[in-house]
């Protein structure tokens, strides 16, 4: 059998799909693209078993087909070609000829039966009560991931925290990420599905989505085991983390009555300088807070170096000394850099600190939490 396709159109499609091809895997079959031709539509699939990507393209073909082709080699060959028509000739001996006006290339293909089954959404086999569906703008979803993804845990001992929580309630859709040291809680009030339910999307899916999302609408299907994101001409399907997410609300303090308001950029600039002096093992930076003055200091005992700076602030509360991991403070401030001023709500040197923007956004509530570190007296 034969089919024809434009090289640049195929290159564009394969470039979208190849992020799901694992670079190293104990299952060599996953190093292939699945090519499926059905009624003149070419759909290409790739998966690493955690996430799957697929995209489609109309082509000239007289028959239907399913074969596996080596992903990296095919992608590299197609990418190296100039704008031309490629004629794929599928032979019965397990070979594929790729013919252009200038050249002929020969690849091997495998039987598609070896390839893992990729879930289809919407699917008649999934109970409608188990399948939820929402549509949101790509820019809203990107915003949520950009604000929260840095706080996901990298510790495999706590698998539930190695993803982003999607929590639906009557308030809206809440995105939560935490590693036990930092926590981000972002509420999108526009998205509601009428039931209280939660899903955990793995970090791998979040990182790929951050690369491919644009401002266009995304249709999201949510089942008990998978989440599907359909955008433009392609779809990302991810397994969900089947663990119970920790009760993050229990670590959000209610009694934080001391209020510190600072200019975000000014504080961030100081923290970046203090990171040069915070010792490598603790990364500790100290906040000494008094009325209208925030003193920030750090010390590197190994080098015998230290730094101290003062910035103006608005503060209501008792004088307080509190320590933080400077890298974690830097992460939080980096993800609040679009905010002119921010507020810290504090209670004591050992209680979690709540951080949020001074200006509320319509349809959004954003809160970050930072655990302090002990100061050596």
C-alpha cells in the first residue's frame, strides 16, 4: 500500500508527538510512533505509558493501515527534508520505502499489535457518571500551571504530591501543589461541574502541557484513571496518580494575625543577593521584622561571609525574627513577580507563613504558603 504526505506538514505533526516518546525504556516498542490511517486521516500516536500524545492529518491514501515506525529516526529524517511530497510505500516484508523527488529511504516497521492501547475520549465504554468534561481557555490553564507547578514534590516516597491536584467544588476549580515546604493554592471560580471530586495530574503531563498550551480553548475529559486534554489538532492523555492527596487545608494556619506588606521586586532583589551569602547546607535567610522595617540577613559560616539589607515595609504585629530557606523564598517571589506588592501573614517563628498578592484578580484567588526554618540563637 502507498500514501502521500507533505514533508513539512508531517514534520509539524511529529514534532508535537515526539515529547511522549521515552528516551530510555525497558520496553523498546515505546520507541516507535503508531501510524494509523483510517478513511484518509493519518493519526500518529506516541506514549511512555504515563502520558500519550496523538495528532491527525488528512492525507492521500486509498487503504486503511496500522504500523509502528521508529520514532527518532523517522522524525530526524523528515525534519532534514526540504518542503516536498513524501510517498510512503509499505511492503509486506516489514520494510517501508520513503520516496521523494531527490531520494529514497528505507526503514523497518513493526506490527501494531505490540503497541499499548491508548484510551479514547469521549468513550462509550466509560460510564457517563465517571466521566466529567470541562472547557477552559489555554491561557487560564497555563496560568494555573505556571503559578503552581514549581511546588510539586520530587520525592518518590510521597507519590500523591508528585503532581498537581485538580479539586472541583462549588467554589470552582482549585489547583494545589505542595512538596511539604511550599504550597500553592489557586482557585479558578469560573470552572464548575456540579460535583465535588478531585484528580491528581502527574508532573510529566504538566511539563509537556506547559510547552504546548496557547490561548485557545482546551477541552478536558476526566475519568477515574485518566485525563485528556484536547487542543488544536492534538490531544494529550495522561494517567492519573491513584493516591489520596494529603489534607493540605490542615496545614494552612488560621491564626496568622501579623501582617507584613512589601514591594515584590524590591524584596526579590534583596533575596537574590542574600542567596549569595546563605550557606549551602541550610540556605537560610533571616527576616527581622519591626514596624516599617524589614531587615534581611544571611551568613555563610564556611566562608566567613555575611550580608544584611533593610527595606521599607508596612507591618502590624509584634517584632518577629523568622528564618526561611532562601531558595524557597526565591521560588515563591519568582512566581509572584507580576504582582507589584504582596502580603505575608505571620504568627510566630515556627508557624507556616501565608503569602498572597495585595490586588485581588477577578475570578481568581491565589495563595502561597511557606514553612519557616529554625534560626540558630
